[in-house]
């Protein structure tokens, strides 16, 4: 059960250049957190530097990473 103090979403910026992801890709956010793709999805985005991201939690507690410029949202897990 999650704590009520945990936010339902986090907004930040990815550090560096990104052109996509694949299973186990790790993303470093400007807030210092590191998230890893936790499903077998792969996707691409137009190569962009420091895109805005939003990590959202669904009603089951699963976290998804929404990257500016793409409609796909891989399932992610926080590493750090």
C-alpha cells in the first residue's frame, strides 16, 4: 500500500539528449532521480535535448514515463 504522502505524478526534465528507449533504458532526471524502463517496450522520439517529462501513477500504483514529443509512455521503476 502506498503512502498518502507520495505524489501521483512528478514533473521534471531528462538530462541530456534522448532519441528513444528500449527495455532497461535508464533516465536521469534534473531532480536527481534515476528511472529505468520496466517493461519490454521500445520507442523513439525526435532527438531532443533535455525534454520535459511527467511520471504518472495509475490506480494500481504502476508508474509511467511520459516524454514530451511522444504519445508512448513506458512503464518505469525508480532506481535512485
